[in-house]
């Protein structure tokens, strides 16, 4: 039954891609969580999301790229350079080497395909199919629909407790929603970056006539609100901190008035946290990694650093190999001071009952829950440096483009700020989580890169055309 459904959907998606490739890609973006529908083809694990990417890219390559190849080669001197071209090649090469380091096993190959090859193909696909702002708005609607569905299902789970497989998370007292995903933090990892992009989109509208585009404004604002609620109900603290940090940067870059308001509010909040609120409150403990989650993260990072120091600092451990590599350095648990006892370590030393009471078992996770350590362990030092370069380059392009569009008083600058904010959410949340190594998150990462590249390319084309017109005008004079 499932196989029949997959075959029928694949045939439908092929037909849609042949008729309207842009619609097929938009459906793909709406259905980013469809990676949860998993199956194997000739023993190779794959997902519905991967099938959609491969189908749409293959049809674009055969139907659009190959017929225009001669024309592209003929006009290559007049073309603006392809965004992130050499970085894309290096991503595929370094991640391919990481497959070899892991032993060329089927799991490493599947990870390479899902987290690197296909997201890069999606980047190329979006960059070549969606050319202008009108096309980019379609992508925004696709992301809005996807976020809205994920958030509404999360809110439904909060109200009913249904479809949460873990009984502890489903219990009323400590309920944490998971939406379509298998764990709560996945909700924040998915919705957080989209929230900032939607905020940028909302700010790009003209507010002098509030009734203009009123339905779009309401839908965007509604999606932002329910997405924040979904993250809150998932208790994804990393996502909330990431959104808060990105919003501060967003406000500081918007304008002088917003910068002054932001700095004032920020100072008041800092004062409230450090001078009014007691230092042993839950927020302070979380921010200083004194809660259980923070202590587990610290222990995990210590084990990862120890493992890297034993001959893995340059090569990493290879794709999908972290759990096996860190096993010899793993500590089965930690002693967690849940009651804030004084002289905790000395009291533990003299009491077997206290050691039993405060012992907290810790599993080996798939990744070390830190964006730097994630890339370092999986791709080695070269891969880490490459992704640092990619993110820094992305941020620099966004900052420069924002400044240029600000001088031109263009509303597109808010979309650029939204994209900047999305990456900042990924970075900040990534300090304590895994914001890339998941099918939907890797695809989203490269969607943001493609979106920013299209905005930047459009500006470069306009600038180039203006320069050409000026030269012609000077020649005629």
C-alpha cells in the first residue's frame, strides 16, 4: 500500500515538474518535513523529500539546462559569476572525502546524499528557476504554508496531548510538543529561521496604507505568532534565544529610531535579569548551562574535544560516524545537582545514597550539539573552515546588500535583513544544537543561500545595466 502510494505520488510529481517546474519546487519547499517518509531503493536509504529534489533537478537539467548549454557557453563572458560556485564544489568534495573516512558504508553515503548533494542541487535549482522578486515571493508563501502547518499541528498537540509518542513529553504537567518530528527541539530548529524571514517579509510591506495587502499582512503575522507559540510549547529554549538575538540585530540594522528603542529595551532587560530577578531562577540557570540540559551539553562537548585530540582533529570521524567514534570517551552519566546543594561534590564523595540519587544517565547522541563541533567531527577541520567561510560570506553579502538597498530606500532590504536574521538564528541556536545535519534543515540552509544569491544577482544586473546605459549616454555625447 505504501509503495503504491509512493509510486503514484512520484508519477504525479514528475508530471507536475514537466508542466510547471516552479510549482513542483514550491510543493517541495512546503513539504520539507516529508523527509520523515523513509524507504529504501536497492538497499540505499532515501526519503520522499529526496525523491522530489532528484526528480525536479533531473527534469530541469534535461528540459532546460542541456538545450541552452551552447547559448550559455557562448555568452559566458557577459554573465555575472555564479554565486558560491567554488564553495559548492568544495562542499561536495570534502563531504565526499568524509564518506571515505567513515569507510564508504551505506549510512555515510546516505548522509552525504541527503545533507550535501541534494541540498546543493536544490540551491542550483532554485537559483535557475526563480529569477526575480515576484518569484521569490512564491518561495516565501511556500515557507509560510510549511511553517503554518507545522505550528498548527504543534498547537493541536499542546491542547490534546495526541500524537506525542514519548509519554513523558505527552504528560500534561511537562508537555513538550513535537509536531511532525520525533523530538521537541526539532520544532524550534525548523520554525526559528523561518520566523525571522517572515518578519523581514512583513516589514517590507508599506504601512502608510495599512489596508493595502491587508490579507497578506494578517496571514504573515498570524503565522509568525503561531510559529512562536509552537516553539514555546516545544520548550525549545535555544530557538527562543536565537530568535531574540537575531531580532536584536535586525532592529539595530533597521534604522536609528529602531536602534535606540532596541538598545533601551535591551538595557532594561539586562538590568532586570541581573539586578532584579534572583540569580537562581530557571532562566539564569539555563543561560549559564546550570540546568540538566546545559550540564549534559558540557559533558558531551568535553568528550568530543577529547576524542578529537586523539588523532581526529584534522580529518574528523567521517559522516554518520560520531556515535561510534566517541564511544570510547563517553561517560555513562553525570551527577546533576538538581536541588542546588551546597558543597555538592564533597557531599557526593561521602555518600553512596546521594550518588545514586543525583546520578543522571547520559546517552550518546548522533551529533555533539554544537554547530562548530558538528561540522568539525563530521567533515574534519577543512569542512569546518569551509562552512565558517560560507556563513561569514553570506553575512557579509547580506550586510553590504542591506546597506546599499537602504541608501536606495528599497523595501527589499527588509527581505535581506530577514535572511540575515534567519542565519543568525541558525548560528545562535546551533551553539547548543544541530541546525544543519537533518534533511529539512540542510535543504532550508541552502534555500536561504539561493534566496540571498537571487536578490544579490538582481541588484548586480541592475547596477551593470545602469553602468552600460551611462557609458552609452557618455559615448553619444
